[in-house]
C-alpha cells in the first residue's frame, strides 16, 4: 500500500493527545498529529484552539481520508472493537494496553490484523524503558545463559482514578464488577520480550491468585458522602493479583499487579534469573537497577555470587542501540522515555512495511491473561491453557 510521510495520526482519547503531539514534534519526518477524537466536549475544548482537527464521532474519524493511523487511548474494554473497525477501514492501529478484554476478542483481533494490509501495534511502553531494553540486549548477547525464572510487578495505587466526584469512572465500574488480573501487560510485556515469547518460546499454562478487595471499600467509605450508592457497594476486583505462567522451555514467570495497596511511590519491579547472571530492578526507585554477572561481578570464596552491582556500570558495553542512538531525546518524554520509542517504532514499522516489535500476536497473548485469570480463579486457582493465537 502507498505510504504517506509523515504518517498522519489521530489520537482517540483526546487527553492523551498532548503526549503524542509533543513526540510527533520530535519526529517531524516520521509522524504528524492530524486529529483528535473524543466523546467528551471538555476533553476536546483545548484542541479547538489548535490546527489539529477535532472529531467527536469515532466512525466519522475512520472516514477521514487525511488520517493514516489511529492511536487508541480509550477505555480498555473497547480497544479490540475499535482496533478491528479501524483495521477494516484501512487505518494503521496503535492500541494502548490491554489489546483485548475477552478470548473471543483476542481471536477476532488476530483475524482482523491478518486480513488487513495495515499495521497493528500495541503500545506497551514499559518494554522500551532504558533498563528493560538494556537487559534485552544482554539476553540477546548471551550474558544470562539459560533463563530459569522471570518476574514483573506493577504496583501503583490509583484508587483516585476510579472516582469522579461522587460517581464511578469506567475504571471504577470495571473494578466493581470484575475479578482477576485486570492489567497484566506492564508486568508481562518486558518479561515476554526477554524470553522471546511467540518466537523462541511459548506460554503453556497459567494460574492466578487474588487477595480480597479491601482498599476500594475503605476509600469509598472515607471519601463518598453518606447515602451515596457507591459507598456501600460490593467491589469484586482484588487489591492485588499474582499470576504464574510456565513456558514450553520450562521457564517460570511470576507477575503481580497491585493497584490499590497504599505505597509511597509508583513501583515497577522486574527480575530475571539465568544460569550466568541475575537482574533485579526497582525494589527502591532511589536505587539503580542491580545485576550480577558470572566472572565479572564480585564472587564469594566458592565462586558464587557475592554482591550486586549497578546495571549502569555496564552501560558502555550493553546499552541498547535504540537508547544509544536516541536516549537523550527519549528521556525528555513520558514513562521514562519509553513513549518516544513506542511512537517511533510504530511509524518505522509502517514506513518500512514490516511487523512492529510488539505485533498482534504479542498483544493478544499478553492481554489474554485477563480472561484466563478469571477462569483460573473461578476454577479454584487451577492452571489453564494459554491459547496459541
């Protein structure tokens, strides 16, 4: 298909549009913010004062011939349906996480991407953080040897986002009504990239365990007025979930999501264990990510691991090429610089007519943990098969 450069994108979910506009200005030869779309007028108001076109109807946006690609920053439960409609309309799609909400949507999204000539990518920005990509480079160069175990955790108290005054937001309604691991990809995405999932290895089974829902009712009782219907509702979503996965090669993976427990700061925790090296990051955000490498890091008298070292000690040797090339620019953007690489990779994949590094199979595999976790919990935390999409 004919590629128009710069690629003209529209952000669906206008509040996220400012991020894309700022990055697009850094990539003027690759991408341009052409339009924004939102159903809420207050979200569109600031855009009406710019030269960016404004749409308040998604279907009308898909008919806009001057839009090449859509970036979906809408509620997670409608991502798959909007992505499929956009692909069928000939638009390239960059979808925020998660990509799909049900197993049926996962299958439908893969089918839609296959029949379309357009590019699909999921915008899992945590995969592009500096330490995550540096570890990716080290894995690919054999520093870790054989991988045994991997871990990811997304721990971020966001209860305030569940309420808008006295009403529940879409996030709040979701957590009122749903059980399971509702936001797995920040934890699972980087780990899956390290393990080569859907390329060199595949997930086979998964099981999920969850806590009670305590903090949401506590928050509602503290912040909502007497008589408010949401104050005494029964909330289904757990404060925290732990999901275990196993791969064909026998690697064990643990991911944790905790969006409710009181914490002094936002924490993303990752760990990787191989036969030759170990990595752990963000136990305390004030500390550097830590690594131990056989034959290079301090060893005890028996030749075993003695003490951790800063990952950045090895940056000159193992910094990922993307960060070497554009890290200074990326660091000026959101989510630790990862937003920059998401949009750049999406634009490059379109212009080079290739699959992006996070393709539709990755998107649905990682996203399938949400419906699979519900099945596992309902069956007494039993392991369930991970579909090979």
